C-alpha cells in the first residue's frame, strides 16, 4: 500500500484496508465478528478486505483456539497480522562503534549486533563496518535482505531530509557525505537517516525513560554534545535539521570547549577520546584535586548547555544519555542548576536504554515509515514535513 491521496479512485478501499489492518495488529487473533465490531465496517466489507490482505501476505488465518476446536461445528475463522511479512533495520553509526537491530513489523527486536571502529577511521572504512555488522545480523537471524521494508540510521551531524550530512565534525570525512545515498545502494527498501541525538530522543519516548512524556529533551552528553527534542510527542528537527546542536554553544560567549574544560594538563583532550574522559572521572573519584576541578568545570558546562534548551522549550522531562549517563555526580548538579535558572525546572533522569538508544530510535524511524505506508498513519513521531 502506498500513501492515501484524495485523487486515488480506490481511496475508500484503501482506508478500509488500513482500518482493518490496524485492528488486526493490536488484537491477537480476532474473528470476523470481532473485526466488524472493532472497525465499525460491515461484515462483507471486512471479509473482502481480509481476503485482499491475505493475498498481499500481510494477514494469515490462525488455528482455532483450543476451546473452540472441541465444540461441535465449524469454529469461527480467526486471523492475525503477519509480523514476519517484512522486517525493519535500525543502525547506529558512532565514533567508536557501529550497531544494528532487526525486528519484525511489530517493532519487536529479534536480532542485534555491533562492531568496534576507530574514531580515526575514514568514512569508507566506517561504512564498510556498517555493512559487515548488518550482514552479520541478517545472517544470524536468517532474514533475507529482500525482506527488509525500511532501514533507519542514526548518525552524528546535521542531517538533511535526503540523508546528506550537511555538517558532521564528530567523524572524519563526514561533512558533505551523502550517507543516505551511499547506504541505499545496499538495499531495495527506503533508507532513512536521522541525527543520532534525535534518534535517541525518539527511542526514549518509545521504550525508555520518556514513555509517559510528550515534551522532552534528550541530551547526548559527551565532549561533542548534542540534543534531541520532542514537542507534543513529535520530533523537533528545526527548519534545517540543526535543532539541538548544543555543541556549538561555546561560540556564544563561552569559547572554551569541553575537551579543554576536562583536561588536567595544559593540553586539551581529543574530542573523541572517551577513555581519557573516563580516566579523569576516575581520578576525581579517587580525590585528585585537578581532576575534581576538571569534572566540576565540565558539569557546569553541561548545565549551561541543557539550561539553554530548557528555557527555550520548557520540557516536562530531560533525559541524559551518552557516556556521561554512566558517570557519577551528573544528575544532582544538573537538577540544582536548572532549579536556579529555569522558571519551571523539568524532571531530570538518566537514559534507560544506554548505548542501545540510537539504534533503537533508528529502528523506530523505520517502523514509523512502514506504519505510514501500511496503516495510513497521518501523524508519527518521526514524520518529516
């Protein structure tokens, strides 16, 4: 099924198909009577739609329930949505690792994998790692590439609608990379590329700390921090996809970069050297005064970055993820400082998804695309304008 349009002569039939498929997807194994009651459509209409969906491979007839099989007479026919009729892929591309998740059409994860990659790897080498981890996950789950209905990708940088990275300073050779086009060569289905912090925000709203909140800010905290925001339950990208680029706030009167703030020497840390950062925090916990001062400077900077978004968006919830989510002493100072600066301080919590957040959000991106195509969903979390 494609998207519904007013000029489509089969519009009513397609709307009916979408309504029945929606009801099937969330109802287990309903009968025709159940579906008639749930959709408000006539029984002949539902029966005709079901036969068409079976022919399309999206619906299958279920076996009778045990109690029904024992009764005299022919049991009522039951049907189910075939989650195995297609598959979705969510991919994370990061400085130190690439990861992939695969699911059925219900979004339930059935396979996962990752590979480490050097922060200095070229774009070509990093993309080759992506292809390898995808091939490995598909092989281990027994899913043919032709079964994929959509691929979502989470990547650092400002990402345009066509998947081009307009600006990406976190990875070598990433600025100007036609990432969507490069990955599309490997698939017959749509490839949708999203900023990594945006993808993580969507993931937390779907399966993480923000499941009960529609106005959230997700902070991907690190030496190159970023943020993603949902406003009214919808992803906010901004006009050009650059919303949430808090890593550039040092340009607004705070020229000192995070890698300098966290340094315990006269030399700044490498922007992608997470191990060096972990060492500084470890030294701070051991009582090293220079490390403690560095950590304090970093936390104050993080508070400054997050407060800028909170004052602009007034979210209900701030979720902190990235490697900083695993560091001691981040949440309490953040809560205290937001209480000082913000008219209505939001709740602040850690990510529940951890390092899986970006790939999970990318999978949700793919799921939204399929839902829009199959179920005629007009408003999804990740829909672009």
